[in-house]
C-alpha cells in the first residue's frame, strides 16, 4: 500500500478548479468535481499503475501516469512508497506547455 502525496502546486490547482466551479456553477457542482477527482485518486494507494503510462512526460526521471476525469487529467508519479500527485491539467488547455511545467516541478 502506497501513500498519496500532493505537490503544493497540484493542491493549489485543485483549489483553483474548485473555486472556478463554485463561482460558475455553485457549491453542489464544486463538491461533485472535487469528489470525482478524489474518487479517481484514492484507488492509487492499492493500484498505483491504474493510470495510463506516458513515456514522453517525466518527473524526476520517472515516466508519469495519467488518470482522466471528466474535465481534468490527474498527472502523477509512482515511487517506492508513495504516489505523488504532480498536476491537475484541464483537458481544454493546450498540451504544448505540459512537459515544460512538469519539468519545473
């Protein structure tokens, strides 16, 4: 069983997503979006290879894995004892900056 940890930037992105949905669609929708993201992340404790391996993106030399929720990609890396949530990426964003942002984390 692995522990789940979040980079500060990824946690901030979760809060930004929640705040945006809260402003645009209300508290019920914001809660559902957050619950959906956590529902996808929670199984990683016991099934860390659940996400799709992306050999083009790396975090500290390790290829990352990606889980998809309705509007967001959850980008994470699997280490010996933990799963690190690196980034939450809106599916509508241009992917050309993704590699650069991950390399800066």
